[in-house]
C-alpha cells in the first residue's frame, strides 16, 4: 500500500486531462502500425519477401520517409490541438518520445500479425536465401530470423529510431 501512496489521487477530471494529454500520440501509434501493416502487405505483393528477397533490406528503407512524415504530422497535430499552436523543442520531443514508446509497446503484436497472417513464409525464405548465398550458417540464420528476434528488434528499433526521429523533427516543429 505504501507504494501507491507516492501517487496522488486523481479526480475523474484530472484523469480525463491526463488521457487527453496522450490520446494524440496513441492515435498516431495506431496509424503508424496500420501503415506498417499496409507497407508489409505491399512488400509481399511486390515479391520482396520471396523472389526479390535479395533486395529486401534496402527496399524496406523506402518506408522511412513515411515513418518520418507520421512523426511530423503527430507533432504538428499536438502543437495545433494541445499546445495552442506554440510548442518548444522539449515539448515536441517528449510528444515524439511518447509516440515512440507506444509504437514500441504495440510493435510485437504487429510483428505477430505480419509473420502469421501477412507473410508467413518470410522467415523460411530469408533463411534459405541467407544460407544458400553463404551469408550465414543455418544456425545463425535460424537465430536471427524468427518471430521472437523480430519482436525484440521491432520494439527496441522503433523506440530508439523513434527517439532519433523525434529529436530531429522537434527542431523543425518548435514555434514560440
């Protein structure tokens, strides 16, 4: 019980304010993950997960401008709707960091959907390609290309990558 005493009691009104504070970031995290699922479906449709798997790594980087755009749009909405059209670098960065945290928390679920429903053959294909072209041993490929590894990579990659994007985007989003 002592642990909970460090947190002040919140009235219904203050918890609504707290929820309003994070709802823009949560909404954009959902938008980001839906865009990621759509992008993955496009990748599979274009053959990047089977016959074009050799080019998959650099072709996947084409999603980066869309990711940056979603961070910028989230910060812009936060500036306009929450901060009354004025936002500091610190406020914009914190907003982007919160977006990154939500994406990181939700991304293992997205990876589950991707690898079980959108492209279930991806791991087999990338392992076969890596071993056939002597890029990895079968053991190393199996350790690298599996759902658990990708869930961890997605969570930490989206968190740290999102923090970098947030820091840079916040420079351009600040208004006094």
